C-alpha cells in the first residue's frame, strides 16, 4: 500500500509533464488556420480574370475599394517618377485653405494669344475653375499659379510651412498623413527638374491610396476630370477657354469617377483612374512607367479585366465603401 501511495504523486507529476510538453509543441507548431472558402475562391477568380494581361507599364495595381482587395499588382511598391499625378495632391493642398469660390487674379498668361487652352493675365477666376483647368488639361502653368496663390494661406494655417514653398510642403504633409511612404514632391507640377531628377516620386500602391482618398473624401474637387472637355469662363466674363481632357481613355471607361494623366521624359506615361465596375462598386487602377499611348491601352485592359473579375465573383460584398486610404489594402493576388 505504501508503494502504491508513493507512485500516485509520481504518476500525476508525469502526466502534468506530458501535458506541458504537448502544449509547448502545439504552441511552436500551430495548426494552420483554414482560410474562408469565399476568400480562396475570390482570389482564384481574380487571378484567373487577370491571367491574360499584358502591360507596357513598369508598375500597376487594381484595388476593389469596396472590400479592400488587391485584384492585380505589378511592382506595386517600386518608387517611380509621378509626373502630373502630382496635381492631385496639389489640388488637395490648395482646397485645404482656399474655398471653391475664392477668386484668383491670373498673374501671367499660361499660353500665348490664340492658344486653345489659356488663362489670360489679369482675368479673375474661381479657384475650383482653375483647379478644373489644371487637372483636365494637365497645365503646368496652372499648377504653379495655384501653388503661388495658396502659399500665404498655407503658411497662415500651418506656421511651420516654409516661405515660398508652403504648398509643396503641404503636399508632402498629405502624403505623410496618408501613409504614402514611397511618395514625395519636389515641385507643384510634377515636371522633371533635370534630366535625372523628377519633380515627384511614388509607387503604384501609394497613388492608389491617394486616389481612393481623393475620390472618397473630396470628389467635388476632382469630379470634372471624368468629363471629355470643359468650357470655362472667368468671373469678369472675358476670355472663355475650352479645355480638352488629356485622358484619351476617358470615353472608354464606363462609370469613370475621376482620373489623372502624367507624362515626362523620366516618368514615361502614367495614368490613374477611379471607376465603378458595377453598381456602387468603386475600383482604383494605376499604371506607372508606361508609354505615351501605352498608358491608355494599359488602363483600358485593367478596367476591362476588373469588370470580368467582378462578373465572375460569386461573393456579394457590403455596399458601403470603407475609408481604405487610412487602413491599407489586403493583397489577394500578387
């Protein structure tokens, strides 16, 4: 009986020891967590939908803004010149301090007399009309006028902003606030500074986040970029100007919400768009480092393939978009 009594504590200790070992092994070698079948199926559908894609661009990304899924990505985090995509954060910086109906007197002609797209010296324009002119025609002169007009107001609102470059400082502050870690701006227009230095740099992913923010939070600032052209008239009623959209794919993207082109020697051809691929189903598509004409072909392909992916998906997602620019994106397909 004494031997049996002595063995009981030993046996209990031994069992506890085995349990501890089992817990350690389980912790160090956890069972794989099964992915929901809907996510696996959705990723497979997206991958299949984009399987025949062939782009001229160096980097691209397509994101479903309704459910935060990356449907397609190519070198999405590579830092490349942005060219006139810089005019989107410029517009955000300007409207941060100047209302749509504030008046700017044009300090110089943006083009010679007789030019098709021109803001004449001395004419008085609404801020939003100059923004529309600058975005749709991709006017570098318009960008510099806007930046100069906003500088003092930005310095008044943000005392840390440097003199004579407060607007560019605010553009970079926007990039930092949105978590665009590969994006920065050296001038307001995105124009190349030298044969080896661009006016702005960023990644396809960063630009997607930026455009998601612009379309979600500030669409009235950018809505006219979906138009084929504009007829704008200054406040003093003189020198109306016609503006033609530099986005040649504009009429071939059903449901276009906003878009912006960019092209310089260093950047090549860039294009970013936000569009509805279905009823209240917004997407963003970005192409960087393409060619002058290739960017339009590239974006048309991305839009078309995104629509195919949506048509093939069986899962129904919630109707209300989230503020994805502040949450980042989950990658379904690389």
